[in-house]
């Protein structure tokens, strides 16, 4: 009997508690801005900040999962405009970019996807100019981009080092 986990599937998205915290914080800012703000400028700032938090929280709550892989392998990328399903032949490049920002290292998972309606181009330098770039950080994935890249590699996608 084979009890190994199925590494050809996985889903990654913003944690629900984080999205809920954004929604609650946004609601509190809007309510307190209307009720407790003593000056008009403060009220406007609090309400606008609350509405922005509500919008961001709604986005984090509804666009789930942001990235998923299913057997085949097929990579599902979810955005505001819908879900894009990609096979390994439709992926030009997957890589993890580690950058230093404000004295701290953070990673981003970059996925270059070849458009559906274009034929493969043979460029001398190996770079395509017609790809669509998707960038995911730890917030989008709910885990480190390095962990997701490793799981994508195990599922059958080529990940650049």
C-alpha cells in the first residue's frame, strides 16, 4: 500500500483569518469614522481607509485559491478577471525572486505564462516578449514562495533556480 502524499495537487491563498481581520478592521474604521470622528477631515480619512480595507479584505476572502495545481499537471491561476489554467507547455518560466526590502528578505514567486493565441517564437536569447507575468508573495500564497515553488517542481513544472 502506498501512503505517500499526492504531491501533484495543492492550493495556496491568503489565510482566511487574515482576510477576516481586514474585513473587521475596515468595518470598524468606517463605523468609528462616521460615529466618533470630531472633524470632517478625520471622518473622511477614516471612512476612506475603512473602505480600502474592506475592498482588500473582500478581495482576499473571495479570490481563492490564488494558485492551485491539479493532476496532469495543470496550474490554475486565479485573478479578478477569472481563472487561467496552464499546462507545463504554456509556462515560459517559474522562478522565485528573493529581494531585500527595508532590511528584510522577502520572496516572490514569478510565473511567466505564454498567451493562448500565440505560436512559440524562437528567439536567439531565449527570452519571449509576449508572456504574461503573474507575481505572488507570501500574502497571496499563505506560505513562503520557496515552498510553493518546490511543490510545483514536484508536481512536474520546471522551476528555475
